[in-house]
């Protein structure tokens, strides 16, 4: 996720962030599963998705603590 996508994600609502998080978690599960059986074309994609998941979780936690 590059900085232009980061700005888009910062402006998403909690519902949209949770939907995106679920989508990314499903995608990384499938990639890891596929990677164990055969080499994936771009193994760095797993790292990028993992980092995107961490960014989204950080945003959700930050928004949750700010609302309290």
C-alpha cells in the first residue's frame, strides 16, 4: 500500500475498514496456502498484505481509543 492508498484508507469508516481487513485476511490465507503447495509468483505480496493488515488494525485501534 503506497502513500496514496494510505490517504484513502485513513478516510474510510470503521465499517469499510473492517470489510477491507476481512478481505485482506482472506487473501493472505489463500496466498499462504497456495505458497505451501507451490511457489507463488510474487512472494513479497504476502509481506505487503501482512503490512496492510497491520496498518488497518492500527487505524481501527487508534479510532477506538480516540472515541473513548
